[in-house]
C-alpha cells in the first residue's frame, strides 16, 4: 500500500512548537530546542521526505505536498515546521496560501487534508 510520510511533534520533541518551556524569554526557541529541530529535520528529510511525491513548500522550510489520484485531491500538510505557540501559528501564511492554490485549479471533486 502506498504511503506518504509526514513528521509530527514526537519526531522532533514531544509538543514541538506548542511546549512553552521550549521558548526563550524573547519568544524565540531556545538554542537546544533549535538544535533538536535541525537534527530531526535533517533525519526526516533524508529518511522519509525524500520519498514525498511532490513538495510544494513555498519557502523550502516545510514538507507540504499535494497530489491527485483521479478526481481525488490530497493535501498533506506539515503542521510542525512552522508551528509556534508564541506566534499563535500552525502554518506559515505562505504554506496555507500555497496549499489552497495547490488543488483549486484542478478538476478535483473532493479534497482530503491530512497532517
């Protein structure tokens, strides 16, 4: 059975982007948490994301993808790369815009979103 892989918080650190103790006092991530993020992103990129059929991330900073099979459209959203509790953000605005545009111009009868 085909599979499309997407990482989740436990691939980085439990609660990544949502855990208040991972943030420094100025609102950015603490260096040790950024190091964990970079290591996890590198491993995911090599071991799983390299098999994602089509990446459409606008900033190359996430692993979003979309594809069609017949009349069915699928958006696999990366809701971890740009998640930030302090900014009240799950996606970067560009990610959301790109995902909406990813399937709208097609003759898709239904769409499936997943993360």
